């Protein structure tokens, strides 16, 4: 019963993570359409790439015992493909200065992963030690991944606009982290559960901010619409009064 429940939660976690990794497709379709990265940040995608690389390695039989963490491998393997694609699109449509900055951020990520994979393979010789080492590095990467949206959260608070914090990204982040936290607890794997204990509250924070500033934006648009409507009414009244004055003057002239 416990194993079946764990597998079921893992499958649901896979589905939620697939939605999470796919959510930026809407953002990057806008980037492609406008041929500009605008105010979007590439940092969340770079850190997500590192997280996917590390946890794919963590779930492979080299580190884990056989295929005990198969759901982790499948979804993070797909995440690698998607995150690489997003980063390449970002680089293609960004300015030269931004290209250099992104390249400087991606190279350390590749270096960290290669170093982690090499050490876990050649220095440690049993699954337990390898899981502890790779899991510890993955834990740090996951903390960074769930913390990276704080850059966007800061921007939302400063600008009082949710334009660059898509709702679906925040919602799926909360959903995926909650399910993987449950999966980690059910499988007694703290390296899977621990980072999501941080990710879930951060997801709630993003959703709260979205609701707050989205509502404020709607109210401002309503106020703006009301002002424009009043201006139109005043303009129409002024035109009507002007026409009446002209008609009155014509009538006096005829008299």
C-alpha cells in the first residue's frame, strides 16, 4: 500500500512538474513574437537547469539503488531539454551584453554538475555515500531554484505589477513542490522532501502577491476607464452646449 501510494504521488508530481517546466512556453512565445526578452530574467531557468541535471544524476542507478527513483529521472530529464531550450531562446533574442551575462552564468552550472558527477563516480564507491553527496549538492541547487523567483518577487513589489511573474509558473511551482515534498516523505528520502519544504511556502508567497497586485491593477484599470468615460461625457456635453449656442445665435441673426 505504501509503495503504491508513493508511486501514485510520484506520478502526480511528474505531471505537476511537467506543467511547471512547460509553463514558460507562454513567456517565450511572447519573447519570440516581440523578438525581445524585455524585463524577463534568465536566472530562474539557469538554476532550474542545474537542479534538473543534478536530480537526473541522483535518480540514475549510478547514484541510487537500481531504479528506485525512476519518476525523478524521467521528469528531470525532460526538464533538462526544456530549460536548455528556454535558455537558448533567451540568448538568441537578448542583447549582446545580456548574451555574455547569460553565458557567464551557464558555464559555472555546467562546471558544478560535471564536478559533482565526477566526484560521486570516482571518489565514492557505494550508493549510500553517493546519494548523500549528490543529494546535498542537489539540495543546495533546489533551494536556489525555489529562491530564484525572489528576484521577480522583488520586482513585483517595486513595480506593483505582476506582468513579469506569470500566474501559471507560480501555481505549478507550488503544486509541484507540494507533491514532491509528499513523495520525499513517503519514500523517507529527505533529499527530495527538504527543498520542497521551502518551495511550497515560496509558491504560496508568489500566489499571494499575484492576487494582491493583480486585483490592484484591475481596480486601477476600472478607475481609469471610469475617468475616460466621464471625460467623454463632459466632452459630449460641451459639444452639445456649443451647438445650442450656435443655433441660438443663428436664430437671433435671422430675427
